[in-house]
C-alpha cells in the first residue's frame, strides 16, 4: 500500500464521515430530511422534541427506520474495519524473488 493509496482512501472517507455526522445530528435534533411535502423526520421515541420545521408537513418515520440506520452504519463500520485489518496484514517490506 503506497502513500497515494492511503491518501485516496482517507479522501474517500471524508465525505462519508461528513454525511454521517450530519445525518445523526438531524436525527438527534428532530430535524427533517428533504424539503416540502417530501420531508421526513425519524421518530427516536423521545418525547422532549418536536419536528424542527413546526409546520407539521413532515412525514414521521417509525423506529424501524432508526433501526435500519443503525444496521447500515454498522455495515459501513465493518467495511472500514475490514479494510484496515487487511491493510495491517500486508508485509511492510517486499523482498525481491531470487
């Protein structure tokens, strides 16, 4: 694995991390995803928040959507862990064939 490979991997992870932080921040704060009639809010089961838009136009997704989000984020985490594990198994020095 070269420095360029590592740089490309890290650069490719940046947008995913940014989107994941934005996604979970919206869920925690009860903010809608989308605009207008197509916007949705994921119900976290908390009683101390209401949809941030205040118009009532957002559809509310059930806790099943939240569970699916956990599964998908877990799958992404496992993928990153698998790549890091595979990279750690590569030899650090290559010996030329005799």
